[in-house]
C-alpha cells in the first residue's frame, strides 16, 4: 500500500490525454467578464504539509510567524544550508548510493519570485541567523559566499586542491598553494540573472563547472594557463531571480538546458503583509540551534545511509512516475527527479538524526520535489527545447494556421521537413493541437495552441 497522499504529492495528472485531437477551438469569453483583483496566493499549487517535517518545519514556522518571508523559500534555503554544513570533508560522508553513484546532501536551488516584492532575500535572513552558532557551541569552517556566480575558475578557486610544483633549483616538489582549508562552500547569490548573462560569453566555464560540482564535486578547467582544480568539493547554492528576469533569458535555450536541471526551481510569493516584521525571539532560536547542532554532529558521523524496507517499497511504487519522460523545456529542467528526490530524502533523514531513510523522509522529499516540478511547469511550460518550436508556438498562440501559412511566416530559409518535425514535437508535448477541415479540393490541416499541459 502506498504511504504517500496521492492527490497532493505524486499522483500523475492525465498528461497523456489525447483530448486535443478532437477538441474544437475554444473562444475566450473571460475577457468580457468583470475582473476583481485579489491579494491571495497567486499560485495554483501549494507546498504540501509533509515538506514541513521535523526540525525544518519547526524552524520555518517560527521564521515566518511575523515576517513576510516565503515559507517555501525559507525551507529550501534551510535544507540547502544544512546539506552543506552536514557534509564531513574528512570522511567524504554522508551519502546515499544509487547503483554506482554516490549522492551527497548537495542541493542547487533557484528561488524565483513572481515579482521583485516576493521577499526572496527576506527568506535568507533567518537561515543565516540560525546557522550563526556561538563559537563555544559548534565549530564551523564552512565557507559562505554572497556570490556572484561569475566564472567557473572563481568557483573552483574557492574550493581548490593543494598544488605542488617541481622546484627547478632543488629538483624537489614544493607546495605552491596550500589549497582551500575546507572544501564546503555555501553560495547565496541574490542575482542569478547575472550568472545567466555571463555564461553566454564565449569561453565562460561557469555552466560546465556547476555541472561537475553537482555531479561529482570535482571540476578542472580545460585550459593551458590555469592549472587549478578541485576534487571532492561540496558546493551548495541558493540563487534568486525574478520571473521577469528569467523570462528575458529563456531565449537562450542551450544555456538553460546546460545546467538548469541541477537546480530545484521554486516559484515563490510574499506570504503576507507585515508592516513591522519581527525576528525569531532569542529564546526560541537558541532551542532550535541546539537541535540543529545535534543533527549536524550526528550527520557528520554517518557514512552510507540506506532505505528502510518500507521506503524501498514506496520508492519502487513512485519510481515510474519520477522517471517518466517529460516533454518540452519544463521536462528538460526536471529530468533529474530521481536523484533530486533522493538527496532531499537524505537531508530530511539527517535532520531527524537517522542513518536510515524512513518513508516519512521520502514523503517530505516528494512534497518538495512536487512543488519544484510544478514551479518548473509554470516557469518553463509551453516552451520547446528547440528555437524553431518556440517561434512556431508563438505564432499559434495568437492565431490558427495551416502548414503553408506557418511556412510563409517563417520565410524561405526554413525547410518544410523542419517545420513538420517542430510541429510534431509540439503536438507530442501536448501544447499544440490540430484538426482537419474539408474543402472542395484536398482537406487542409489547421494547427493551434492549446492550454499548456504544464499549467492548470
């Protein structure tokens, strides 16, 4: 029996519906109706309560009690920071092993505000405060950087290896760079738009370096002049961007497809209006810090975490859903569902001071993943991986067209077979529909955009 609340977390929607094949064109009459503005949650989805499990949930509750901060943003920032702190750089533990791949408590998070007033930055302050331990209670060597994420070489340098060179005079190997004292690095970059801009520049290695750090913790620039490298580093990132800023960078599809699927994308909003916000009281913060320190000490002594038997059964049941094929740009940025979910479950288990991942930890991880997937659908839905797809879809959003009309709009430089391939991808993605209309001569096929399957 599945332990997971199906409706809220993982139950698949009818993504394979073929209703578009026979559906008639719909006329939008809503514009004629009277419109009343609202200040309620503008999102059509919410983070399920299972995500607020244990210490993480207790902290978020206190952090947003008298604040405008988004609880989703606070939670994800807390999970990423904990995942960075709990890693033991001496034993390279803890981790969860899937096949031959070790997954560490390493997260990249992209927090996207619907507007500049989504209070993304506000969400980071309570996390910074709870991890600011008094020196006598817990020793920290972790590096914390405000960014910006500007170059791969700069990121590697922060967690670089020790480097030795041959001394031409003595003929002995000498240390020329002692390297980073601690290869744990937490980056809180409030301007992800800047990183997306610099990666467009020729020769910039940020995208490839980020992929290496997320995958294996290692990176080495392929340059003749720069010989720095980093192995077994533990880099965790929380980056902020507005929906408008992200929209301006969506045209560079190759850029986003390069490293976006290493990020958990979370669309957030201001939780409420608080004219005079208040911080977590010191007495409450100290209790939370004490629990947090216990979890960190426990986690740094763990090695290889395993799934409990009940967790294995749940994982087996949900695995086909997590690993399903997903079309379009939204599919491209969420195609690491399995490792992302496993990493989240690992973090929840460590917060609970457990060396075994229980079903409740996987439930919590799935709640977070489901929200991030819905966010990605909202942010990237309706977009193809190919530029031609996007161009054709933009035409069909405003009018219905035949193949001949689409070809005329695109110009003579685009071949008919390329247009047909693009249309087929859009139809397979469920964002374009077609119907056949009889004429005196040969019947014609008419194409139009439908409501994106990634939005409700």
